[in-house]
C-alpha cells in the first residue's frame, strides 16, 4: 500500500480463494530461531512486513548472516557468537521484536539498547538497555496470559543455569513451545506451566511459514456478513491457541469447514472454507477465549454489528495498550456509523443488527483498526475514508489489492 488514505465503497460479495500473508508471529520466531540454531536454516514464505523485518534487521546487527534466495526464501546463517552492536536496536512498531529479543540478548555478554517508534514507545515498554550475561533459571508466575512474556523467558532459559519455568493463569499462544520442540529442545509441559532446562540448542530447520489467521480474519468476517459469499483460505495456521475466531464463528452461526490438516515445524496447518451465514447470532468473548483471538477483536466487533442481539466482549483490557486504545477507538467509530455500543474498562457490548453509515476515520497508526473499518466500509452506505492506512504495511502489505481481487461489485 503506497498511500496513507484508503477509500472503501460497498461491495456485493467476497468470492474465491486466498493464501493470506504468512503468520507474523511465526515469521518473527523463525528468524530468531534461525539466529541461534546450530546450523543454517531456510525460512520459506516469511512475512516481509515492517514488523518482521525489524526482527531480521535486529538479528543482523547482532551477527546473523542471511541470503535472500530467488524464490523469496531466506537462508539464515547463525553467528558462532553474537556481536556487540555499534548502535541501539530499532524495533520499529514491533512489540514481539522487543520482548522476545530481550530474552535472547539477556543471556549473552552484551550491552544492548532497544528502542521503538512513537507508537511502540507509548505502550508499557519504554526503551530498555540490557546488560546480558550468565543467567540462573527461575520459576515465574505470570499475572497475565502473555505469549510474549512467556517466550522471552523461555528463550533466555535456553542459556541459563538450571530450569526456567513459566506459569500462566490461562493458555496463551504456544508457538514458541511448538517450535522449540520441533527443533530438538526438550520441554516439560504441566497444566498451565512450561519448563526448559538450560544448555540446550536448537537444530537448523526448513520451515514454510503458514498463513496468518489474524490477517485472514478480516476476509473471513466479510464473507460471514456479505450475502452469496464464500472463501477458501489455503495453508492457514490453525494452532489451537490462535483459533478463537472459529469458536466465535460457531457461536454466531457462521458456516466453515477445516480440511487437509497437516503439520509444519510443530504447527498445525489446514485449508479453511467459510461461507455466508443465513442468520448471525450474538456472541460472547471472555475468559480463556480472549488470548486466543485478541488481535481479531476489532473486526469481530464489526461482525457484532450484524448479529441479531447484543454481543459481549469482556476480560480484554489488554486492548487498551495496543497500537491504540482499541476499545475506545472501535467504540467511537462504530457509534459514528450508527451502532449502539457500551464500553467497559475491559471490553464492550455491541447491539445489532445495524445498517452501517459511512464515516471518515484516522486509524492512528493501528493496522488492525484500519483493516477492521475497511471491512465495515464494505457493508456501509456511502464511502468510508480511512486515514493512516499505510500502517497496514506492518502485517498485510497487499490488503487493498486482495480486496479488489476478491470483491464482487
């Protein structure tokens, strides 16, 4: 997307098949794991969005060598020892880069400062300086279910003396655990805790990164709302810690099928077929479901506007410290589009169905807000104008092109 403003007009349907952008979380981890492997690795179909490139460039500053192959794959050649960077590491807008890299850096005899852009710095993660070195394993009881905190500690624990254990109040995404296991690292899983013994290294690997359900969700929700729509989403990551979207589809009565289930580097992958719902029922998102779809909540709020009744989202206070305050932003824009929305500190209640009215909004540098309201604009009367749409480059560089390709006008 080359321009910062996106104009959306209503369409009749979404039809066809797509291979969504590769999973951002898995691309981050593939680059990081390739940098600490005992031999070279190949990452096929990585997401080349700005966030993932922040991770790659950070690793290059620390000694990783790479070759971009003719088919777009990356060959990663790890350094025997990480090198002291000559400047601070710029994490851009990527919280994943800053949090997970902190674990890798902390276990090495380096002094590294990590910074981010204005949006990242507004979140509860100011620039940090880490003086790494010898670590001792700990047992950490996390007050929140956070895959990034858990991953940071597990990656640090790989080089710590003894055992590092992370215990969570609910299941968060388990991409790191799956990738560790698939690359030869022994883990101990017990209930909501995971442990790793220090002194282990990961094997080199070949990994074809599957599609991102958080990116596919925008088109899947559009299909659910638009009559006579159907979409086959190919090569999709269906990790159970990420498929809360499908649980909501079951509640709302959205037809879908999961076919051709297989595995890639410990990650379940499938093809998912979605079609229009005859009637959309209200849904509830709370508790353990929240971390399984936290990034999809803005577009699911749009889905709620077309459900017959009041949909409820609770226990999602984390949304207030994302790239924007997503609770307040979503509620404000939906109200301008004619929707009745009640907000809480940890969520919102949305009553539908509503015939949406077009509006103009500023996405405020938040890619998921921009894409969620692009989907709302597909069913709104008039022209919806989204400023700050260039933020979409962080996760879905070809979003607008896919809308044009799949849309039936």
